């Protein structure tokens, strides 16, 4: 049963579009798309900031001799790798994490690299232009707590190194404070946007997963109900019917009917493991139903001609619907033979062009019965006729009285099944 439930869930999830990234499990489709879009946007935006920082780094720097080139190479090589990884969608987290670590290390080394320099308080070093890029990289590579930490710590570290470089001169406090505030505000906006979109994506994925689970439960319940109907119909139509017919057989005609029903019961029991609804669903002409009913009646030892009233534009009937109507009609015929001795037995098939559909009507002139007093364990009416027709989107009407019984089976082309 657990394996069947898993199969139904797999089938349900297969109806929902998903990508390679979600093949390992359910419920991450939207989150995966958001992550990919974030990588593309961050990769593109980082390229713009990196280009600005690289242009600034090409000019004379504040670093001592021998420090400038190694620091620039240490920062821009992992940054270039991160940008490429974000754009192609491979190893973005790895290279983004490497860039953040290297960039923080460069900021920490900045006071040592710039000892003895004479910086201008109004001219930012090339490292300033990468503060926002560092925050964006943590959005790609890190959980929310680390994103917040880097968003605050990196600008503060940059400000501290600038003040150390400027010897804590009063002229540095205002411009450095503005730079730090700007970096924190812009970084906070990136973190909040990333958190918001990921939260929305997670909620959407959770809702989708619940919808798929509900679909799977409904599909499993429907499959169970179809199986119950099929088993009930098999037991009543084939097994119980054959046993009752054999018990009551007293005339050659009744014995022929019992033998035919026993043969059918053995055949259906031998194929009980197969799908009860198997077979082609190719639509068939409405007249095919009449042919099938007449042939099945002959196998039961009953000769009856189906009265056909078919409009020219009667729609074709799906194969499963046709089989269900024929089997339900034959159960009605079998009931008429067993309970009314086939008195006044008649079968009529009507096909309508507008609204499109077919109706099968089985009548007999027996003594009738009280429909409301049929015990729940009697499967002939409920399982073999009503449930069978309902399972393919049709409906059943049964009228019975002292003048006989009429079983009417309706199906319209617009019915869902």
C-alpha cells in the first residue's frame, strides 16, 4: 500500500513542471527558479561593480610597493570566477563564498598594506566599490544569519581600516561614516529582497506540495473505489451469479444459462489480477453497444434483439464507457432472466445527436421489487449496475413495480469520467 501511495504521488508530481534541480525531491521548483534568477541578477550586477572597482584599481593606489598587485589579484580572480559561476549556474555558492572570505581578509590587511600612505578623505579606495558585491555574494552562498553579519561587519571593518589609514583624523569621520552607512543600507536592501523572495518561494512550494499530496490522496481514493466496484461487480456478476444460476437451474434453458455464467466466471477469475478497466479506449459507434449486448445475451442463452433508435449524428462512445454500459445492461438482463424468467424482456438503445449521448433501457414484465428495501450487501443493482455506470460518468434510473422493472442507463458525451 505504501508503494502504491508513492507511485500515485510520483504520478501526481509528474504532472507539475519541474527541472533538473528538483529531480531529487518534491517541493523545490519555485525556490530553485528564484535561486537561479538571483544568481543571474547578482552575477550581472557584480560585473558592473567589479568593472568600476577594477578601473579604480588600475590607477595609483594607497598600498605600499609590492602590495597592490597581489591584493588586486587576490580579490578579482575569485570575483571573476564568482561572476562566471553565477551566469552559468554552476558552483556559484563555492566561488561566492571564496570571494567573501578573501575580500574580508584583504580589508583586514588594508592597514598593514597602506602604512605610511597619505590618503584623501574624499577619495574612496578601490575596495569600497566591492562592499555591496560582498553582501550580494553572501546572499548567494550563505544562510540569512551570515548575510546579516557580513552586511554589517564588512562596512564597519572597511570604515575602521580607513580611519586607521587616516590616523583617525577628524576629516575622515564624516566621509567614512557616509560610506559605511550607504554600504549598510544598500546591503540591507539586498538581504531583505533575497529573504522575501525566498520566503515567498518556500510558501509557494509548500502550497504546491500540499496540492500534489491532496491530488495523490484523491487519486488513491478514486483508484480504491474503482477497484472496489470492479471486485464487487466481478463477485456478483460472475461468481455469485453463476452459483445462484446453478442452484436454481431446473430447465434446459436455465442449465444453459448456468453453464455460460460459470464459464464467464472462470475466465474472469483467471484474469482477476489484470486491470478491470483495461482495453482500448478507442471510441466506437453507438450501434456497437447493441451488437455487444445481443452477443452477450446469446452466450447467456437468451435471444433478444436490441431495438435501435440512433440519430444520424449520434457521437461515438469511448471504449471504457461502452464496456461499462454493456456490462451494466447485461447485469440487468441477467436479473430479468433470474427474477422474472425473462418475461417481456426487451432492450432498447437510443442515440441522441443533441445533446450527444446514448441511453440503454432494459425492461421486463416480472413482479418487480421495492428498490428502497434492497439490502446493502446485494451487489447486483448497486455494484454491477449503478456503481459501474457512475464510474464512467453516467447515471442510472431504476423503476420497478407490479407491472415490471425498467433499468435505464444514461451517458452524455459531455460527462467527465
